C-alpha cells in the first residue's frame, strides 16, 4: 500500500522539480493583456501632467537652462535604478521607434548613427520638434515643469507649471544649504531664482514685514504666473527638507522674518517655522487662483537624498488644513515606493496622484499592481504623467516621454485586464477607466479649458 502511494506521487514530484528548475521564461507566464483593450488604450490622446520638455535651440544659440529649478547635475555623483540606465533595452526600443537609428556592429558606431538621426529629426522639425515629439508618443497636452516656457512650447499643446519653492526661502539659506553635500548645490539655485522673481516684479529688496512679503511678492508672483498661462505650481521641497509641514505658528514666523530680513542666518528650527507658514500662504493663494500644486515625492535621486523625508504621509497636516480645501494637491511620482501611504491620502477630497517617473523606473507588470490598487479605491484620483527629462542624444526628453507613455499604457492594460477577468468591471467600464487615467482626470484637476 505504501509502495503504491509513493508510485502515484512520483510523477507529480518530477513535474514540480521540472518547474522549479526550468528557465524563468518557460516557468512563469507573462502577465495577461487583453489585446483589444490595449489597442483601445493606445488610441487615447493623453494628457501628460508632469514633464520637463526642452525648447528647440537653433545652432549657435545658448543652451536651454530653464527646464528645472533644481537640475541635479550640480550635486555629487549618484547611482540610478537600472531601468534608467542605458543598459536597459527599453532605450534602444524607444530610439528605434522614434528615430529608426541604423543597426551597427558595436555600441560606439551605433551611438554615432543615433546622434546623427536625432539631429536630422530636430533639423527637419525645427521649432515644431516638441509638437512632433508629442504626436510620436500619442500625447495631446504636456504640462511643463519649467522656470519659463518659450519658443516651441506654446499653448495649447504645452501648459506651464512653474516652481514655487523659492518663495519659501526669503531669508539667508546658508544654514539650510549645509544640510548635506547635495543641498549645498541646491539652495543657491533657489536663492538665485527668488532674485529673478523679485526682478520680474521690479522689486529690488525684500519688504520689512512677513505680511507685506506675502502681499507684495508671493501673491503677485502667482498672479503673474497665472496670467502667463500657468495651470499649476510645483514644489520640489523634498530635495531640500522633509515634507513635514506642521501646523504653523504665524506670530513666530512673523518674528523670525523680522529678525533676519536685514541679515543673519536663521537656525534650522527657525527656518522650518517660517517655511511651515509660507507654504500655506502659497497654497491658499494658489487655490484662490485656480492653480493646482504638484509636490515631489519619490525615493530618489541624490547620494544624500532622504527618502524618509519624501514620505507621502508627512503631507497630512498640510492637506488636512481646513483653510486649504479649495487647493488641489497632486502627489507627483505617486510617492513611490510608499504607494500605500499615497492611497491613504487619496481619500482626502483635494488630493490626487500621478504615475510620473514610476512609468520610467518600473516595468509594466510592477506599475500595473499599483494602478490596480488605486483604481479599485480611487479611480478618479489617478493621473498619467511621464516626468520626461532630457539626458542627451541617447536619452532625450522625447525618448523618456516614449518610455513613460508606452509603459503606462501597457501597465494600465494589464491592470484593467485583471479587473475584467476577475469580474470587478465590464468592458465599457474598463475603457472609461482608461480614459480617466490617461486624460479625463487631468481635466478635472487642471484648468486646461478643454473637454
């Protein structure tokens, strides 16, 4: 009897052993995708709510330096996740799709051919290259995180989202800059940008009181941006300090400003008190002007970047502020990898999340798991974005936009396919959810004047 039992189970053990030792590609099935649903998603003209497109620069003209308030090329070298490295085959796929770079016997020759193909395409389209890039990645509108826009980045295809962090740092920031080797290079950029904002208001110095600063500099700057076409503002604060914007002490903030506006370096605690107050001044004015606020939350980049300081839950005191319920907050990059914390914040009536950079860092199946979680709970709060940035001929912003768009579309198809097969939604609802993520939710968050 025992022998017969062992004989019956032996083939099963052989099968299990074969599965365990098989090549991964044979042992593991790919994540299923409904082909008709993916085809439908690929027809949607997307609204990319977060990117850094570059102005076309004619030969001999100065380089575009206004694509970011805190470009990271000035900080000490740091590593990047593998999918951002050129070793990942996704970049060759993007290059072939966009530029049809010729094949070559080695990488050096390929790179020469690629640069030539990119330059030829840029010359062909000239000032219309950015629009060509949007069409190539099936994007209708791209929201541009930039200091200023300019030729080639005109509305309605491109919409402006300027940087508001400098408005939180009116006092001497040398003490803040000493936080880490990374921030040593970043704070001076914020100080220089604040001086630019003052010049644009034709102001030569800071006012003597904090209330006057808010009334004559913060509010007019936001009004100028709004009249210049801005649809939102961006806070990159997590690169500079933790996102724990605690409930403010207005009297203490006024006293700190008055104490140091003429000179001197505030302590870190004093500056935090001032920032906690000013971020709410900025947020309240943004809400009254119809400007949504994008807030950077992500585990990278920088060798000294504090991931814990970018945790989404730290934003709770800010988004819970009852005086700011007219202000819409967008958790940029979805708070990756703390997507569960982000999901908790999406219950707030004025909080949303985009998947920008997540669709660059993550393969589709990993992003699909995040999308399925969020769409099951808060389908009207999830936005598509790419965070397209420029990394040169082999990683131009148009290539990053291609990777983000294609990854997001496939991940969305994976997530919705799973929901379809599990009976959570029907096909019309799946298509509706796809439109919401790729386009419709953005229209509810940003005043784009579109349907």
